[in-house]
C-alpha cells in the first residue's frame, strides 16, 4: 500500500539543538495544536527517495500537549536508519508524524508520589508530565500537586543536555519537583560537582531521602534496557507492587535482538 498522507501530520523542523555529536533536541511545528497524554510517544520520521512509505520510529514527546510546537530529545545511533537521516536535516525540513500519539507510559493517577528514572533521552516523558502538571495547577484544573522525584543519568554532564538546566531551575520554582542529575564517568568531566554514579545505583539513596510513602508511590523507568532491568529489581526489592512499576524501553540491545 502507498503512502496515505491523511494518516499523518506534516511537521516543519524549526531547529535542532546539538549537545554533542550524537545528542540533540529537535523542535518541530505542526499546522494545528497537537493533543496527547503527557508521557506518550509519537511515531515520527521522514520520507526518503528510496521508499514509498515514510521511515518512522517512536519518540517520546518532551513538550506539554495542546500546542503546535513539539519537542523530541533524540540520540543518534551508529548506522541507525532514521537517526542518520535526521542528522542530515536543516531547519525548514519536513518531517512526518502519525496523527495519533499513543502509549501507556503516562502518570499513574492511583498514586500521588512518583519516582522517575531516566537514562539520557529517557527524561523526555517526565518533562512533559511535569510541564503538564504545572499548567494544570496554574489553570486551576488541579488543586493538589502530585510529587515528582526525577533521577536523570548520563555518562557525562553535557549528555544531560539543556534538560539539566531546565529541570534544575524548574525544581527551584515549585515545591513538588526534585531533580537529581547524575554522571557515571566523572573522571571525564572534571568540573562536575553533582551526584556521581549510574542512575540505578543512586535510586535507593534519593528515594529514602524523599521519604515517599511506598503505598502511595509509583515508579517509572525510561531509556536504556539495562538500566530498566536493574532499576526494576531495586523497586521490587524496596517493596513496590508490580502494578506501580512502569517502564518504557527505548530499544533492545543489538546482541539480544539478533539472538
Ligand atoms: C516507545 C519508544 C519511545 C522512544 N523514544 C525515544 C526518544 O525519545 N529518543 C530517542 O533517542 N529514542 C527513542 N526511542 C528509540 C527510537 O525509536 C529508535 O529506536 C532510535 O532512534 C534508533 O532509530 P534508527 O532508525 O536510527 O536506528 P535502527 O536502524 O532502527 O536501529 C538499529 C539498532 O540500534 C539499536 N538502538 C536503537 N536505539 C539505540 C540507542 N539509543 N542506543 C543504542 N542502540 C540503539 C537497536 O538495537 C536497533 O536494532 C524510543 C523507542 C520506543 C520503543
């Protein structure tokens, strides 16, 4: 079957902000405001000369819903089919996105405390959720805030991108958000004075410090599959019930995928 444009929204790339050779924020604009539930992912891509259908991959939306502007935090994968294309695009380029933004990695409304763990680009859905709560509080659509503890890991601090500054200042303006960035290769990052270690290794300490009641806490893990497996084991050992532990795995490791 050929390409049916009625199933897709046409987006314009407004800008790409590079944090390193292989990490960037893509800001795109749709013709109409786009709605979704914070935490969900879009199916986004490009049309290539070789293929009839667009080349698409899922990407979590990092921006809040209800505007024309969408933001994605994307890692370039070596020899990756789509990301190689994305890194060749200039501002003004056209991207395509499936009309429906979907996914179940959204705020667990049964709990009021949320510990959210991410590797690098996996912080996107948490930012969307936090921004949406801020807007709901400001508009009076929510009266009591949910509490969020976001733990964000990377090998080096610059891989946390602009999200580190944005979430740090966000956490200083509200009393319901704590943000802990952590770096696992501080010896390659001599100016880094923050938390050290892999994100899964600092969960226990920060969860204890936050004092979240376990019977009212949901846990989220997003990004690298190895981190997710380890973090989930920690949450289970802490005593969180399975139904309050949520995950969004961004990929299967190549060796596992071909096994
Ligand atoms: C629900 C969901 C949401 C996602 N959200 C994001 C997001 O917000 N940001 C983002 O950057 N990615 C996200 N991803 C991953 C994204 O969909 C693509 O898999 C990734 O961009 C690679 O696409 P590609 O076509 O360039 O590579 P492909 O040619 O499709 O990939 C080649 C191989 O690389 C491996 N691979 C894929 N991603 C990575 C990675 N990050 N590190 C190491 N190996 C990898 C896989 O094993 C894959 O088989 C998400 C995935 C899912 C399932």
